[in-house]
C-alpha cells in the first residue's frame, strides 16, 4: 500500500489484493511480476507466494476510511479488481468502503472487462466517485471498450498502455479519458509514436481528455513524457476541480505504509 504513488495519473494505491494471472500480450512484461519477487524476498507479508497466486488482504479493505485528505486512489494496482479468483462478496466490501469514504476518487482498471460488466449489473452500477477503466494494448482488444461502454459509471477511461501495436479507429462514445504510454522494463517493446499520435488526434476530434504517460524504454523515465514536444496531462473536465484539490491537499511527509 502506498500513501503516495509514483504513477503520474494517481495519488495513492490501495492494494487489498495482490497477485494476478496473465491473460493477454499486454501482461507479458507487467511491472507487478518484477516487483512481486522483490517484495516477497523482503518478507513483506502481503506477498507470500507466487505472483500468479491471488491473495486477498481483508484487513486492508477499510484503509481509505483512515485517509482524511481527498486523493486519487488507484485500486488494486498489484492485482485486478475483477480477477476471477476474488469472490464478489470481497468486492462488495471494497465498494462499501468506496461509498463510505466519499472524499476520495477511486480508479479501477481491468483487462477482465466481461467480469467488470457482470459485476456492474450485479450491484446496479458503480458509485459516482469511481473512475472505471479498461486496458487496451492493441486493436485486438478493443472489445473491452464495448464492455466498458455498457457499464454504469460516472467516468469511464481507457489505459492504452503498454501500447504495443496500432489501435486503429476508436469509438470514444461514452469515454471520458484516455491514457497512452509505451512499455518500460528490460524486455520492453518499442513504442511507435505514430500510434500514439493517431489516438491523440481521435481524442481531440471527440473532445475526450488525453494523457500521455511515457514513451517508455528500459525504465519508465528513459524516453521521457513528450509527444511532439509537449506534455499531455489532460483529465476529465467533470472531475478536474476535485483532482486539483486533492493534489493541493497532499502533505509533504507521506510515507509508504505496510503493504
């Protein structure tokens, strides 16, 4: 659990579940598989086994209730909120915390879009302080966007990261935000900036907020964050004010909590 995150588009992470399994090419070099063994060697009790084993930490399900200042919280950054090994009853507890700790905004991102859609139908849609997103790494996985569009959420977003192939034409109806980024790490697949430009231009035409996270490389910082000489840091206009306030309210002495 991090009270402060290094991820450019969020403030904090809430990892009440850890571990995951790969389901598509975008998972091949996932950062979780690099971080998990190191955390396990450090005897971090939240990472007790293989990264392919999903562990639920029920004592963390209410943690955001303890955070007074509003912040963006990336939920399950070391797992998948909708992983098939996580019972709906556990997700219900997380949603209950989200409803109670309304001062925060929760970003939930998944590749398991069909399970997301099913769960949304089960609970009648997500609370208004949830930003719901799907990962789309190339044009083969655009079906996840259709599932997202059919899901009840105030803010819907796409994480097109790692962008490992051309996306082609996007239907951005009902989408509020698009994040694009290249892959990082020792086995990263290079980003063709033409693919990123095509997405940016479609966002511009559709008036959808566009965030360019990184070019990628051996480290997240290797290629920088510029696309055609500019940083692209747009957020959904719907939530711009609350996000800005959350940034202002962040204190300088936040530390890593026990994960």
